C-alpha cells in the first residue's frame, strides 16, 4: 500500500474520527440550516483528518507547508487511499480486466476533452486533419468501451485514470512555450507520449480478453492498438519533416 508521511498521531486520529462522527450526526439532527451545514463541513474535515492521519492546518502552522499545499496533499492522500482500496478488491483476472477497461474509458474521455485545446495550440495546417481524424477514432473507441464494460460492470465510467490526468497536465505545460516553432516540436512529442500510453492500455486489455476466452473483444482492442500506432507513425513523420527542422532553424 502506498504511504505518505502523516502529522497526526494515533490518539489524535481516533479523537478526530469520533468528534467528526459526532458532528456529522449533529448535522443531520438539529440546528438551523447554516448551523447544520457548518457542523457537516467540520465533521467531514475531522473524519478526513482521522482517516488520512494528516492535517493541512497543523502542517501550515508548523511551517511544514502552505495551507494550499496542505489541502492538495490531503487530496492526494485520499486519492491514494481510494486506489489502495480498489487494488484490494481486484482478486481475479476478470476483475482486473474490468478495472483496466474502466481506466481506459476514463483515459479516452480525458484525452478527447483535451484535444480541442491542443489543436488550437499547434497552429499547424499539416497536423489539423490528423487530429480531427484521431478525435473521430477516439469517439468510436469510447463507444466500443461503453458497449463492452456494461457486460461485466454496472458503470462504464467507474474510475478516473490518474496517469492520463498527469500526462495531460504535463502536455498542457508545453502549450505555454512561446516560440511557436519550438512549441510544435514539444507538443508532438507530448502527444506521442499520450498515444503510447493508450497503445499500452489497449494492448494489455487485448491480451486479457484473449486469455479470458473473449476473442471478439480482443480483436476490437487489437484494432484500436493498430489505429493508435498509425497515428503515432504519422506524428513521427510530421515531426521529422516539419516540426523538428523548424525548431532547429530558429535558435
């Protein structure tokens, strides 16, 4: 299980949990709407403090971090705790397969939402038709996942893919590069990282599907891999022919 350092002792955690539960109970039973809302927020904060072993305010007052960073760290701890719980629940290849499918669905949705802003940042007439085509293929991939996942799980969007989120954040940084000729080379490289991530994901579920005796699903995901590889090849050719030479020509 992934661990982050805490700043709340075991006794404090128990007290926080008990007080948080008490305040949450009060929020449901008595007081004005404003009082109940305040009690609910305080109770939730104490419950989170007890569950994670970390207090953002305590860390900020002690000089360990800013209040904003402390809140972000608490969110990270909650995310890790959720992922740890999910990992414990994966007890067979079937459940692992479904979990991977839901992660892929999340990754695809995030990527498709990000592509329009990425397209604006490229400012390349040669790349635009490629990205438009990739968008269309992405919608088709999401449809295939929405068709397959409900066969084994109730919610196609059950999980959020944190790895894709991190990759998109890093790619977003490249959109702020000022020289457009350098930005193009950087964005193509970053987009290829996103595509390589999807190739690995679809390749994995294709293998799982075949192992589980689901050849039609395996073929579907294998086709996705081939389309992703084609896009990757197109981007490599574009980088070699246009983006990288342009970046080098302007010191």
